């Protein structure tokens, strides 16, 4: 009887210990893969040594996962072998003993070595990861030679089938991951719309070209040098803008940019006599930028050149529009209105739940205002989107349905769509 007891109870004790190790490896795998790199980086910078251990481990996730799986498989297989020997001692070497051993170990491993530790780890991944990190550093170091060989074998096998699993082959950029994270938190109600729009606006600066947000040339207030000084100065003072382009002969021949401060200083020095002011002398050199420049590039250029105002030109040098520092900042923080701004009337909600929208409203502004996702890859304005998708210049009264919305043309001036009714398709 004593011989049977030692044959059974010692292996049972070892099996329990191995199941605890298996639970440790399973929980560690879940915690270390689910933990936030950003939070660990912050904790490490605050001097937390456990966070430093976690960052060391997750810096090479392939090596970490290899070590965890190697350790987990070793203890699970060894526990299964010992369980088989225990059931053989109890019931003899038979199919029944093998079946009981398999069923018992499956239940024990599933419940106590997989589900339970992984549930605990996923509930508090950061705390769990920092708890197990010192031991896992030792495990990773001990198993490093074996995991390295396994990595080479796996990568070689993938290479044969043309699969690239290198660290530089990630599908999504860091910016894409941040966009996804902020959208997820917004959908869960943990981030409000204003905060989401601000973060996304900052992330999108590298992807938006200035032609998408510029003031179109037909909307630019320009000063014609052919007019008398008094008329030009009156127009400048009546304007709500501090900077205005001056042109000679035709609007594409921009000779300078008149700043309100320079004009007021010149008027003061001239004793208020408009005819004594030399507008060409006080105007500033115009700054031109190509239409393909991104907002981030333009923002950097503004800072370097100490400019706040740029005229946008196409590949032929023709004036396309203008963009200011304020226009770029508004893409991040939303509309900035001062005492001279007029309220934007381009989007007018109706009592029946539809929207009347001016054709020149940009898709980005409409998406931001209504929290929609209309595509802006092929067109900048609502009118441009309709013309692109309809493949024609619509007539007044025509209706089109795409992207989950119905667009009805309300007004058209010559070939330009000026007003549209938008209805959400349920």
C-alpha cells in the first residue's frame, strides 16, 4: 500500500506543481501581449523597475512568445505523461486508463491552466505583467538559444511560401493605430467627439494637401493696383482680413501682400492722406506654395519662414487659392471664429431631419460637423463628390444615392452645384 501511495501521490503533487507553472505561463502570455506599450513606457520613464522589465520583454514579442510557448508545452506534456502513469497505476494499462487521463488533464489544463489565469490576466494586464516580468526575464534568458533556433526555422518556412514576418512589414502605421484606438474609445463613450476630432486632426496633417482646405481663388478678396489709392485702402479697411493680395493687370499677377498693420502705419505717417501712400512699397513679398504640399509640410514652412499666409499655385503657376496658419490650425482644433468672422451658413439642418448644404462646403467640414464618414479621397467639396460619383453635372431636381446618403440637387449656377439636400438612408 505504501508503494502504491508513493506511486500515486508523488506524481499527483508534481502534476499540481506543473499545472501551476502552466497557469503562470498562460497568464504571463496574455498579460504581456495585452499590456500597453505606452503605459509601460510612461511608468519606466517615472522610474518603475518592473515596467522596465516589461518593456525589455515586449520589445521582442516573437522571442517572448517563443519562450512562453516552449515552457508551457514542456510542463503540459510532462503533466500529461505523469497523469497517464497515475491512471495506469490505478486501473492498469488499458484504453480506459488512457481515456480517463486524457479527459482529466484536458479539464484541469483548460480550467486551471488556461481559462482562469488568462481571465485574471486580461482583467488587469499591466499589473499582472509587472508582477511576472522578473521571472519571465529569467525564463526568456534560459530558453533564448532554443527559441532562436525555433525563430529561424519558422521564418525560413514562411520565407519559402513568400510570407514576410519581419518587424518592418507591419500593415498599419503608428498613426493608423492611434486613429483606431481613439475611434474605439469614442465609440465606447470614453472619449468625447471634440477630443477625438482634435487628435485625429493632428494625425491627419501629414495626409491632407493644402488644396483640400484652401480658400478658392473665386472667394479671395484681392486688391487691384489699377484702382485709385483711396478705393484700394477703403476696400482693405472694409475687409475683415488682415492680409490681402495685390495684383496688377490680372489676378494671376500677384505683386505683393498688403498687411493691415503696414497700411495703418503708412497712413499715420502720411497724415491720413491716402494718395501719399505707396502701396507697392509697403506691401510684403508674396509667399507661394504648390497645391500638393501637405498641411504638416506647410505648417513647418510657416514656422521656418515666419509667415502666416501663402498663395497656392498649380503646376503652371496659376493662382489656385490661399491658405493661412489659422486654416491649418482649424483642421486640428475646429473652427476658430473672431469678431470679424461670419457664422458658417453652409450646413443648415431642417425640421424633417435632412440637411441643406452649400455645394462648396468641404467634405471634411461636413464629416466633422455631422460625425459622418463621406469619402474625401476623390473630391474636396460636396459638389465635387456628387459630380465624381454621378459622372455628370446634374440638373436641378435630380437625386442620387451613394455612401448611405441621398443627394438631391436644389440649385445650380451654370456648371456649379450651389445647394444640395442630403438625407440619411436608413
